[in-house]
């Protein structure tokens, strides 16, 4: 057997050897689908002598594409110019080559992120004198939804089920006009323009459909309607399409993903052959039992049953806490306990439905010296200084980019004020010009001579960047941008914030250098494509820390130990799924994804009361816990959820009196937001070895020096209330906290 085929099980081998026609592989979680994809491509090249240039491999994230390329490089002698990328990156390649065939665009187009899109819409709403914030949120949704369904503004304006549809259609049309004027595309355009290019231009379609003899698409359950149409067009010559996916892991319906694409594969691609991969290599039997049980609650799915030859493993642990602080403390103590047994911080993930739950975990992990990173929140490339530098580099390629011009026209400060920008924007709008063209014509604007002079200096700066950077290597372009713009001068004043911003700029330079090292022939456009098209999962970094992340952010990843938190009704499943069966099924698939991230240990947690979105309320047990109750050994919920009491482990300290409340100065805010009477101070007790007593000075690695004001419990259950001068009183389990007595 060839080396690239070794280790495949019987079902995997059948899929790998099925090389002709339309083929769909239902690949259950942890069933080795990436191995199947790479082995099949290696089989085509090594055994059937297919040229790598004739193979297209589409993945869901940049990280997955990099992993596939790395695996293939170890299995195939020469990958040539094989396309291995996300579908958005593939579309960018096609559009860079051929978008000139679409009226009004050139190959140097900018790609607008969601933040850029929001900024454009804000300006449009200002023009229309619309102040209601709902129009911004709704406009973003309607525009994206229309593009995913190939509906133009005129057609949209005739909709009968959208309130104020004419206003939204006007906003949509103005948005499209603004992007075209800026020679810019948003994420949805990358797919839509590629589809129109292939569908309307027979020459372009024939070139790409002939070029790609064998097409592979990973995560097929996450494709939308336009992506399905692109797949049909690209496979229209050779009729060889190999799709891999799992309907049970379709969790992006809110982004336009259509689960029917994978469920109706045989209808969309006549004569398709189906394979199933159900052997799981990732998780223990106990974990898989829960996964199978939860997903069986869905009706709209293809029947599958995950199984494994792995051990039965540890029982799944359920923690019902009094409140979110105790829930997070349980996670901290569990991680600390297992770290004492040899586990590393990177062996743990805390997964949640919404990232609003992360605060309590950040607080508890800081208390106990557990290194962590939060994902699914503010990303590196969304920081202001990073977006400013990116805007300069976008202008080098595309000076028509209005969003980039407006972003950095006065960054660093060069005396170009709001009135000058307003006059410039109005002139460009009046004569249907880009803002850069307006700057070129600034002598015609009703501005003072000093304002015109500053605009001319800015124009010369942009022109210098375009000229000087046109033939420079990627790493030198970044250095020239920093130098010519004097970008770092705005952070010269010494402060913690400025130091952080300068460190971010240095990290940006390191990222560019690393990209250039891995892609020696890459252009500035290639790099900008890579950072603009990054996804949630691409943000996840490797390092020795606990990952605190939304479930959506970790799809495709695995961890030895997983804590799924917030299993309360209205949180998980999310409240809007209560009256929508399709949304509820997607929530159940999300729970299935969360469970199947775990390799060795799985912990499911919830809280009887939770402070969230500005108020504290009792919370009911998630229906998912109720469905799994027989397997978990849980009692069925009674009428009042508050009858549950937390189960304490022997090595977990009892909760302090602060659990179920939080401090506000000298008063204590109770479960329903009412001020309680100050509690009597607990009587000071010493531990069995006499180390922690009232009045003792201690040092905490994170909080610094503090004074013990109360002690409860003994041995491993010792809890100390410690007053720290700047941050107040913290209740700490002394067995786990990174704290020591000051002698």
C-alpha cells in the first residue's frame, strides 16, 4: 500500500478511491475527514498522475487551508500551483484576474471588512438624516441577505414582507454606488461577483471549469446558495466534485449557510455517490454517548451514529452552581486540580454560547494565576492603529478607496479638520468622484489656502507611497509606510496605552515578515487579502494558555479537556430559538459541536442565578441538560429550578459568602439587584497549620500585597478574604491561589 494510504480504515479507503463523478462524504466529528481529503488528493497525484494544477481544494478557514497544504507537502513531491484556499480567497484570485470584464471595476479593488461596511452605512444614514440605530443593524442584515440570494436593490424594493422596504432599498443602492466608486467589494461581493462572472462570461467559465478537473470542498454543510451555484459552475465541464461535511455540524445559518445544500446533494448533483464516516478517533465512549444522544433530537438530518475504539473514559461531570461566579470558580479549581496532575493550561477550553459570559472566567482565572486568552471578541486586525496602517497600505494599491482615505486623512494629525473633510466629501458626491479625485481638485473647493495646502501635502504623501513602494519587497513596504507617514510620532508620549500600541505595531511588522517568509513571492495585495479574509478560527493562537471562546470560534478544533458553560435556558439554547424549530435544531447542532471538541474530559456547567445584560435573574436549566439527564444521572427538573443545590467536590473549597452577590463599595448587591444589609464579619479562624490568620500580610502574583481580613474552612477548603489596596476585597481559595504569606 502507498504511504499516503496507510492507516486509513475501510470506509475512509472507499471514499479516497472513489475519484470520478460527484461524491459526498458525510464525515462525523473526529472521523478523520482532513486525512481523507489529503489522502485522496495525494492518490490523484501520486497514483493516477493528475497534475496538481488541475486540482482545486476549498476549505472553510485559512488555518484549515494551511494545515491541508502542510500535510500535502509531506505526501506529495511537488504541489506545483495547486489551489488550496478558502472559497473567498479562491474568488479573490479569480476576480483579480478577470474582474475587468465586469463594468466599473479593476483588479486593484479593495476588500471591505464588516467594520468598513458599517462605516460606509453610517455615512449614508447621516446623509439621509436617519438617526434610529435600528436602521444600521437592519441595513447590514438586509444587504448581506440580498447578496447571498442574488437580489439587487430594485428587486428588493418590491418586497412585501419588509417594513420601510423603500428606505432600506435606497440605503442598499447608495451603498452599492459607494463601493463601486471606491473600486471596493465587501465579503458577500467576492462570492456574488465571482458567480456573475462565471455565469455571464462563457470564456471565463470555460477557462476555470476546464482548468480544475478535480474539485474538493470541505465543510460543505456551511456553504450558502451562491457558493453552491459556484460549485455547480466550476464542475460543469469535468463533473468531478468531492464534497466532505457533516450536517450535524451546520452552525452558520445566521451567516447564510444552507443546510439543505448537503442534505439535498443527490438532488443538486445527479448520480452522486454517498459515503459515511462514523468512526471517531478523538473522544472517549462516554463523550460520544452524549453527542449521539443530543443530536438525535433533530429531525432534519441524515442518520449517523458515532462510535469509537477509544476507552470508555471518565464520566462527564455536571456542575450546577449558585451563580456565575461560583460557576467560573468551579472551572478554575478544576483546571488547577488537573494541572497538579500534569495537565497544561493549553489542554483546556472553556466554551460558551455567547462571549458575554467570559467576564467571570477572566476574573476567576486571574485570581488563581491561570494563563488564559479570550477569543471571539476584539481581534488584532481590528485595533485602531493596525487598521490605520492597513488603510495606508490599501491606498498604495487602490487610491480610489474612500473608506481608507477618510480613515487616515488626518492620521497622524496633519491639520485636516472635519470641515475640510465635509467639503471634500460633498464635492466628490456632487460630481460622482472618488475622494482622492476630490483631493486632486482641491483648488476648486471652497477652502482656505492653508486647508488646500494641507490636502496637497497629503496627496503628495499618498503619491510618494504609491511610487516608492511599487517595486519594493513586502517587508520593506511596511517600513516605508511607517517612515514616510511618521506614524509612530503620535505615540511618543510615554504611557501604558502608547507602549501597547507600539508593541502592536511591532507585532504587525513581525506578522508581515512571517507571511513573507512563508510566501516568498507574495505581493502587498496577497498579504492584504490574507488578513482581510481571516475568520474567527484563524484568530486562535497556539500557546500555553486556557482558551476561553465561543463555540463558533472553535469549530474544527479539539482539546483534551472541555468545559461547556452557561447551560441555562435562553442562553443555550439562545432565547430566539424558542419559537423557531429550524433555529432550535441549529442550537442543538451547536451543542453537539461543543461536546465533540472534548477528547478526554467533558464538564457541563450552569448557574441557578446569573447577572447578565444589566440585571440578575434566576435561570432555568437548559433543555439540553434535561434531554441528557438520564445519561448524566441528573434528576429531572422540578417546578422551581432554585431547588437545585451545588454539588461540592472534596478538593473544591466551599463558596465564600460573596457567592451569589457582588461587592459595590461597602454594601452588597443581592441576587435581584436589591441592597442587602451588610453581613456580619465571619469569625476569624486559622487553618490547621496556622498560616492564614486575620491581619496577616500576603502577596498575590497578580494583585500584589494585601491583608487577610477573614478566614473560613480548613486544609484544601480554606478560603481567605484578602483586602488589596487598589482593587478591593477578593475571596480566594488559598490552596489554588498564587499567593504566599509575607513573613
